[in-house]
C-alpha cells in the first residue's frame, strides 16, 4: 500500500489517483529511501501541480460563446451605423452636402420614378439655394426623430417659401430591427406653350426626348423633381432650326405644373417701308413667308443660322406692287436687325393714272350706252331696255320702271362725265347732259361696281 504525498491518505491500493484528494500518485522504487527534506519537496511539487488551470474542455466553449457575443455586438453597431433611421438620414445629408450625385440619384429613385444624375445634380443645387444645408440637415433629423416617436408614417421637408422638396416616410424594416426610410422628391410637370408650331428635341438624363406642340398648345416636357432647369434644346419650326434652352424653376410654381420659358438664339427684323402711303393690304415677305404689316414693323423670330431675305408688297387699284429685296447674310445676322425697302413711287403713280383713265373711259362708255337705251325705253315704254343698267331691289329700280311705263316721254343727249371718285365699293359720278330743249342737266349717280369698273349698276341718282 502507498501513501498520498498530498493528503497522506494511506489506502491507495496501487491506484493512479488518490480517492481522497484526486491528486495523481507517482510510485517510485526509491520512495522509501527519501530523506525528510526530499519528501517535503515532493509534497510541495505535488501541491503546485494540483493548482493548474481548468481543463481545455471547459475553457473552449466559454471562449467561443464570448467571441460570438462580441461579434454580435460589433455587427449590431455596424448595422446601426448604416441602417438606423438616423444613419439613413445622415447618408442623405452627406450625399447632398458633398454633391454626390450618384448617391443622391440612388436614394431618391423608386420603381415608379428613376432619378438620373443630371436631375440629382440640379436637385442638390436647389436644396442648397432654396433651403440651405444647415436648415436642411436640421429639418431632416427633426423629421426622422418625429417619425420615430409619432404614429405618422411620412412627413415633408419644405423650402423657406413653403414648397415641398423631400418626402420622408417609413417603408418597412431593415434586419427586423430598424425602420427603413424612403426618400422621395416630389415631381411636377414642366409645361411649354409655343407661339408657333414647334418640335423640341433635348436630352433628359441620357435619354433623347422629342416633344411636338401646336401653336398656343400647352404640352408637357415630362415630370421633374425640384430644381432650376436650363435644358439644352433644338427647336424646329416652319422657319428653320434654333439652338437654345428650355428654362423652368420650381420657385415659379405654386401648383402641380411649372411654366417653361424659351431661350433660343433667334433674330428679330425691323422693316421700314418707303413710298407705301398709297397702298393697302401691305405684307412683309421674309424668306418667302408673307406676314401682315404690324404697327411696330418688327417681325420674328427667325433662325440666326441662315440668310434673311426681305421685301414687301402692297395692293392699289387692284394691282400688286413690290419693293426691292434686301438680304442679310448668315454671318451678319444679329438678334436685332433693321432693313429698309422702298416701293417705286413713279411706278405706282403711272399705274394710277393709267387705271383712272381706263376707269373713266369705262364709265363714259357706260353712260353713253345707258343714255341711248334710256331714250329708247321712254319712246317705247319698255323698261327691259334699261333694266340691265340698274341695280335690282333698290328704290331707283322701281322708280325708273314707273317712269318708263308712264305716258311721259324724255330725251337726253351728249352725256359728259365730269367727275369720278370711288368710296368703299361704290363710284360717285357727276354727269352733265342736255334735254330736248337744249338745257344742261347735271346729275349725280351712285354706281355699284368692282375696282376695275366692271359690272357697273346704277344704285341711285339725283338731278340738279
């Protein structure tokens, strides 16, 4: 039997572990030969061995659990830094402040409305100008905090003037822990209303767009998020092609649409006319387009990328007169241009004299034939002989019918037209003639007829 070196238990029965203290027993052939000092040293060593660390089987599970807990804490902190409502708000604020158009574009896009980078860039500048970064940051954080503590699911950020620029709303949860926020920029329709039929072609966030509008028709360019826009555009009309911009600003809108203004490179032409006082229905002809004369004598717009040819035409005595033509070369075209064109005064006067002479001859011939027919009608009491010279459905028409059919007989000769003038659609004619007794009778006639003195009819007359 051996003795335990630690607790001195004697009933070991060659066991390797002491049944009393559980210490390991070492057997040695020289055990009984040890001195008292040697035995004390052995006992001390055995006692130290009994105080060793716990076994690995107990430590490893505890370490693994502790490591997992630490990882979960770190993961939670990381998730909170990027996914809590406050973190989501911070990401948006930083993206706007740093003008990260890609990030802002991604944050504001939804399935229904994709926000491109150009729009995002315009939006960022609008926020900074109309809201201000300090106020924007405060409003976003206050709104997010309000959504966290209130039952409301959405709220709006506004400009200083009270316009909505950002909708923040709850949109489900992230990782079953955090509220997911949705950032949406409200949209409005940009409306263009051209003065003439036009086609507008422009690029909107990488996509080519084409909008056709009739003169005076309101047409939408599309839906846009808040911003101040100046979109490079090519406009095409019947007059040609213009380069410029379509401009619109959310600041100018109080409803669901935004008015669009046109800003294109174009030319106005002021046309001065000479020797036009005797003419009517004057038209200015620019690049073969006839335009009625206006009080300002200014016409346009016209493209600046082509020549501008100008002349004028007017009516007088049932004839069209034209001025000389002037041309502004393409390289000389400005936004404001002035041109003077002249009618040929001598040509107008010569034609007037010829026309008046022709008119006078036609009227003289008319009264010569009428006087002859009138004498025959009185002699035979046949009204049909003169009816073709009289305008029907007039008082004079019925009076002459009565005179001719009466028993009275009249005779006139040598009719002489002494004066002719035209007012509106009628000729005023003075005629001198002799009666049967040789007396001179002066009569004033009102004749209906065209400007060429055709289809003449007597409307009324009076003898003096």
